[in-house]
C-alpha cells in the first residue's frame, strides 16, 4: 500500500465494532500527520455519514458530493475520531481540499479542547 496522507478519503472497514462505534464500511478522512501515518502503521480518521439527519455545526463538517470522491453530500463526524490499523483502509476515494481540512482541524480542536 502507498503511504497514506492527511486529507485523503478511504473506505474503512471498522469491524468488529461495539456500542456506538461506527459499524459498517464507510468513507473516512485521515486527520493524522503524515509522519505518524508513515511510521506508526496506524491512521487517525474521522468517518463520514451520508445521513442528512445531521447538519453542519461546530463538530460536524459538510462535504459536498464529489469532493474527495464522495458520492453524496456528506458530514464529517469529528466527534468520532479513531485510530485504525492501516490494514482497515480499503479503496482510496480522493483527497479533501485545504479549506475543508481547515474546518475539520477547527472541529477537532473543539472536540478535543485544543484551544
């Protein structure tokens, strides 16, 4: 597998999952630093949902259909940040743009209280 990079969107297989964890294969954006991705064998990701029951807010970031290889308008769930083994990464969809990644960074700072 080629080195994964921050901002890339992959389908991730999270199983086995328990409780409120994401329980099906879904697109996730890599939010960890490239050096971490290169040497750890892990990637820190935030999943996307196409369920429009959520609206964009301080911790949920909108991604328009087509951006980063999405097939529908989606929401990045920055409150579901998770480290996964890179073997869970399946097909690469694309890469989110810098503006969206800046919004995700701000949302992660809100979730993790990194002000």
